[in-house]
C-alpha cells in the first residue's frame, strides 16, 4: 500500500517506520526543511528505543522516504495519515487545530483516485467532519473518505507498541474506508482487537482513555500522600488494589505527577469539550487542578530539604517527562526545576539526563547547569533529587555518590532506590508514599 504521512514527530515518524517495516511504501512529509534534511542524511530527529535500526533498514530498502513536498507524498497514495501537532491553546487549553486544518487544505489538491485520509493526531470530536469539509471545498471532485485512526503509542515504547497494540480503533463511516484500514492492519488481525466504530466515537475514545489514565495517576498520588501521613505503604496498597481485575495494576505508580505531550494536553482539551457541550466533567477537572498543584508540592519538598544550607547545591537526575524518551514537553521534572528556579533564584542546580538535555536547554537555556553523567551531577551537592525514572538511575553506586556529595540527603520522587540501601550508605532518604 502507498502511504503518505504528514508530520515527522513522536507519532508520525515511528508510525511511518512501522508501516514501512510491514511492507508498505511510505513517504513522510514535513514542512520543516531542516528536519527533512536530517532524516534524508540518516539522522533521527527524535529518540525512541528501537527506532534507529528499523529506520535505517527501511530507508536502505527503499520503503521509507522523506520530503517537504505535499504533492510527492499524497499523489497516488492509497492512504494519507495526518500526524501533526494539536498543541493546547494558551488561554482556553482547547486543542489548536490550525495545523490539522492547514494539512487538510493543502493535501486536497493532490488527491488522485480513491484515497483514505486518516487523522492520526489526537483531535476534538467532530474534526473528521471539519477535515472532510475542507477537502471537499478545496477539491470538490476528489474521491476520498476521512477516518479517525487514533494512536496509542507510548513515548519511549512507540516501536514496541506499534507492533504489539492492545487494540486498534478505527472510526470509519463507510465500508470502503473500513476495508482499506482492515487491509493495512491485516498483519495484526490474529493478535489484536480491531474495533470499527463511528468516527465521532473514535475521536472520543482517545480523549476518554487518556483522561481516565491521568485520573488514575492522580488518584494513586493522592493515596501516596495519605499513606505517608497514615503510616501505610503505597506500594502495598497499590498491589492490593491492582489485584482487583476491575482496577488492574497499571498506572498505579506514585510520582511527581503526570506529564508529557499527551495527558496534560488531552485532559485540558477534554475538559474544554465538556464545558463547550454543557457537561460537567468534574473528575477530569479535579485531576487537572490536583496535578498542577502536585508539581508545586514536590518543589516544596526539595526546598525543605535544602533549607538551612548556605549556598545550597542540588543535583537533579532526570529532565525528560519519563524514561526512554528525550521529550521535555510538559515534563514534571522540568516544571519542578522551573519552580525551584522561580522560588529560589540563588539555588545552584546541576542536572543530568541520558537523552533530554538538549531539549531541556531549549526550555531553560544556561539557567541550568548540565553534567556529563549522574556522578558529575552529584559532585558537591547538598541534596540529590531523582525526577525521571531512567533505569540507569536505579544502578547508582550509593557509596560512590556519598563520597562525591557534600550533604547526605536524597529526595527520590520516582521511588527508584531501595530505602534500606540508601540508609545503609549513610543517606537521609525521602521517597513518595512510604
């Protein structure tokens, strides 16, 4: 199948690589010339575990190409996927649809033969109708259908999730369009659930799913706060909860709050859609407010740990919003660091992240000091803070860290270390919910 993908970000690029690996002829389109130049030179523009190998393989075998030309990517395509950004509006927090609308308008004139246009981006309910109208207005004679094909790829695990999907949701209002998508995902027919629903239902499913998971994260964070006060262990509580098949064990890990490019954006967009439709989505609204407050609370824990020190130094491990990715968008780690900078301008912070430091520099520049590794970050610090759950941070040589640090406090907001081991190494150790 010939596939055009508009957008080469954290959704478009892994999806393009995955579809090429399945044997499709894929052309990825992006208007940003510098990104396309890098990709054509064999340089990845994002980090995803397992992406580079498949990227190089499919480029070499001629199934994966990159261009800035909409005509080259769309003309003669059987399927065009729109995978551009839908960032939150700075005031209303609703999804900003300008990139979706621009892509739909531009691709319209290049449609040849019957084409399925699929919205892969997370979009508000009714977007399929809008896209269909924009294409029809620009090219009245075009033979096409618009479907909703929401993505469920976790950053850091996008390649794994592409080839091992929990489910594939297809919002198709015609049998002809549904048959094209059924053929596209034929390799997965035996191992996953392919669910065909109405287009507006598909658009709702993505928001409903992400909002529910965000609420689950916020819930266990509130339970962690309760456990600290009541003398319980949040991990024992979460395990007992998770054994209930109606609840399940996933997303019951306490931490500094949810973040990334999906949950904050999608919960805000869902709440906006609720208000727009006169529906009180009180649980989602409460989770948004509580999650924002949590970043402030976590920053206060760190400030409390350095109180009393003269010219305190803090070592920060982790800047990405989670392990396995270089993405700092809406990262709890970055938000906490920025709160610290705002509340304690004289605080010296040296940070290390295995993949995300370049993206962190885009957000805060040289206001933050950067280390080459986690031990350099710890050198001379009064307090060590863990903000992202990178696996390598679990392997910290605590005896070595103790010798490098000036102080002896660890604030572990990801619960990566074993409390008894930290105490044995001579640290005052603080974690979440224990």
